[in-house]
C-alpha cells in the first residue's frame, strides 16, 4: 500500500512539474512575445495619431491606442498571475506580496500579509507548489467567502515554514467540499502540500470564516 502511494505521488509530482513548466513558458511568451508585439503596435498608432489631421481620425486612433494599452496591462497581470517572475529571483515571500497586489486590484479584497522570523531559502520547485496552494486558497476566498479582508502570516522556524490564511467570510462545512466537491480545490491543495512533505489543514465554521494552515519542513531540502 505504501509503495502504491509512493508511486502515485511520483506520478502526481511529475504531472504537476510538467504543468508548471508549460505555465512558465506561456507566461514568458505572453509577456515577451504577445506583450512586446502589442507595444510595438501601440507605438505605431501613437505615431499615426500625432500626424493625423482630421479630428475624427485622431479620436479613433486614440481610442484604439487606449484599448491596446488596456490589453497590454491585462496581459502583464495575467503573466504575473500565471508565474510571478519574482518567484524565481526573489523567492516565495516576495512572489506572494507581488501576487497580493494583483489580487487586491482584481477582487477588491485586502490581504494583510505579515512575516515573522528569518526568511529561509526554498527550492524553486517547492516554492512554486506552496505558491499555488496559497493562490488557490485566495481564489477560493474571492469566489466563496464573501469577505473584504484576509489575514496571512508567514512564520519562519529553523526547521519549518508555517503559513496561515484566515478570512472573515461566511464559512462552509469542509466535509462537504473535499471529497464530494473536488472543484473547490481543497483536495488539490492538500495533495500538493503532501508532495512537498508538508501538510495543509483547513477548518471552517458557518458564519465564522475559514482558517488554513500550511506547514512545510525546511531542513535537509534539496
């Protein structure tokens, strides 16, 4: 039974890693490919606008420029959401701060993020996994919690990182949204944390909000 479970985890880990590599590729293509092409078009339209004499044509070109500017911004936001560049360069905590800015601007939900203890270096593969779990938790809050405030804590110990996420929304019954409602993402969150050697505990009560606790071991990580 243990061997079967280990094999299943290896397969899940491989699938997730393959998905992340593809997501990273798409994010890079959106930012450096599509985004740059749109910027070149925007520059051309602005040049045309400066030389247009008829007010109608000038206004039309300006409207097109504004639409492209909005599209460029949306692509940048989508690229960050898919794979924050800070995740690779600056680590998990910085990536989470970057994502929270995007999250708040998108959903209007304020996230109070605090970090205690000395931040430790985490392998990129593990950082991505934990980031996805936090991202899923925040997405669920935006979809279901009906709240405007979230409290998130990073607590760094010598041997582990603990992350807590507390919302003050309407809450739910976890037993009804785990096995029977996998679309909620709770089962996937727990599975991802297990693949890192960590744990994900979720508790919630109707009318009292939801509390998520992630625990990630830090010692002897490759």
